[in-house]
C-alpha cells in the first residue's frame, strides 16, 4: 500500500465539514471588513521567498520545499502567503486604490519535524492590508483577528504584541544585544551559537532553557525604539484599549520572518503543547519595495487552520442535513425516480438513491444508513395509481401523495422534517 508522505495529511469526509464551516465564517467576516480574496499559485520562483522571508531564517535555510523544475529554474512550494500575495500585487499593479485589503486561504509547505500541531503541509487563512503606515491600520487588523476568533467561539487565547522597531532603531538594538550575548556565547544552545552574529534576535525566541536563562536580563527592544516607532506602538496600544481588546506586551516576540518591522503579534494558547501560536502576524513596511513594487507599507496575519480546528475539536460538528431517499422498483418507476431526483437536486435539496436498484428492503436499509428521514417509494403499483408513497423513517408512518404534487410537497417540507 502506498501511503501519504509524513507530515502531509488527508482531510477526509466528516472532517471537511468543519473545514468548510471555518472557511465560510472567515469569508463572511472578511466581507464585512472589506477584504477581497486573492489566490496566488502554490509554486513560486524561489527568490520570492529568499528575498522576503530572509536568507538567514530557519524557513529559508532549512524548511523550504525547493527543487529545480524541468527548465532548471529553482522553484519553491510556498512556505507562507505574504510573499506570494505581495509578489502578485506588484506584478499586477494592484496598488491603484489604497488601502488594498486582501485575504487568502490554502496550503503552505514547510519541511519541519512533524509533531502534534506541526505539519509539513498545513493550511493558513491570512489577511494582508497594504497602503497605510498609520497605526489605525494595525488596530483594524487586530480587531479583525479578535472578531475572527470570537466567531470561531475561541475566546481564551492570549494576544501578545510588541514592536520590532525599524531600519533606524533596530540596527543599534542589534549591536546592544550582541554586546550582551557575545560574552556568554558558550551558555547558548548550539543553534543560537551558530547564528548569533547573523541573527542575534532569534536567541530571545529560543525555547531552550539555557538560552532563556542567558537572555533573562538582555536589553529589550522596546527600550531601544526610536521616537517614531515608540509613538506608533503607543497608538496601537491605545487603539486596543479603546476597542477593549485584551493583550499583553511580550518584548521577546521575534517572529521567524525577516520582513517584519514595528508591530508584531501572536495569538497563543497553552492547550496545544509546544506549538502554541494559533495565529501570528505583523507589519512589513519595506516588503513591497523589496519585491520590486512601490514604497508601500503593509500589515497582516495568518492563522493555522489545523491548530484552530484542534482547539475546536470537542465542539459539535455542524449539523448535517439529512437527505431524501428515493426508492424505485422496476424500470418505469426508475425513470420517474430519476426525474424526481434531478428536480430535487436542481432546487438544492439533498437526495440519495440506490443506483444499483435491489429489493425495497435493501433500499430502505440503505436509506436508513444514509440517515434519510423521508423516503419516496415508487413501484409499479405507485406508477399505475399515479400516487407515490412517502415514508417517514422515524415515525414508521406512510402517506400517499399524487405524483403531480410530489415535488411541491417535498420542496416545502420544513428543514426539521428533512
Ligand atoms: P507564521 O507565524 O510563520 O506567519 O505562521 C502563521 C501561523 O501558521 C502560525 O501561527 C501557525 O498557527 C501556523 N503554522 C505555521 N507553521 C505551521 C506548521 N508547520 N504546521 C501547522 N501550522 C503551522 C506567517 O506565515 C506570516 N505570513 C503571517 C503574516 C501574514 N504576517 C503578515 N501577514
């Protein structure tokens, strides 16, 4: 037997209903916030990601599915959505009317070590809002994030926010941090030692106990912000207070993607073990320009659908509408049945039948297995008298209905009887 690749999961019937429910409640809210959907391709030129996420990040260094295609071009299965969305907007000159507010959903690919809550193909729902530098945009995006999780019925998550500074204040902070970390390099884990000079901020984010201890008294980026970044962050916090969005400031937020600046945030839970971020995002004011577009700021977030669904796993799945079942016996009755089935499906009523035919008993058994509550029985007798039998499976009662009234009777049946 050939099996699915490790870290790649089949999403089977029974689960897909939950996925659809999540997607459609997100789509409804995005419409209310004025976000339009964008669907970039899953495969991109590798440089889309190496130029944006950053050459020294874990994602680009070790996690991308990169290969040469048949024309010897280096291509990559997208590890995230932001870079693709920005590439598409630059390529198709989407910046005429600002802010440009977009959302996307679909699979992303990262070659990480699979474990609970961490997959190699996972799915994100994400938003990107481009064109506004003002903190008002950050506040709207964070309000959208809060409302989205309210809709999902997930309220006890913690929103952590910070500011990562900008190209003016971050380099100086980086030097201060390096000055603090260099003397204790031997106390750091091998990963952090290896990348200390290239990416010292990642040490703050390291989950290893040794690095946590070594960085306990490290200088905080929030104490090194320039005036513009400081007042931007203060405005974001004020907006969150005004909208009564609870949050904590976590100055250790680093994010594993280099394009971020200023506002960075994560929505975390303690119910998913080590993989505690359910959603995350931030501001990326230089990214559009870096990918060849105009100098336009942006901010967004993405949530991991598998992680949201894991948090929702004990909830009732969306109610299934039980189908009608049409049981037909004999050639003429089958013809009549096909027409009825077609007419019901055309008006959106779910209906099942047994294409293989068989005895009435076996067809009723099948109807029962499919959860049908109403079964239309069409046999030779019914065709002769011009009346169908309608059987209520739960009450075990039957009524006779003229064939000419059948469609109207069935389509006006209330949902609770369906
Ligand atoms: P990210 O933090 O890399 O950000 O991913 C966002 C979310 O995707 C995570 O919080 C997590 O829920 C989910 N996720 C990430 N990796 C995995 C995995 N291996 N398995 C399961 N779920 C995973 C971004 O991707 C940014 N593009 C977000 C963004 C949008 N920033 C601005 N706009």
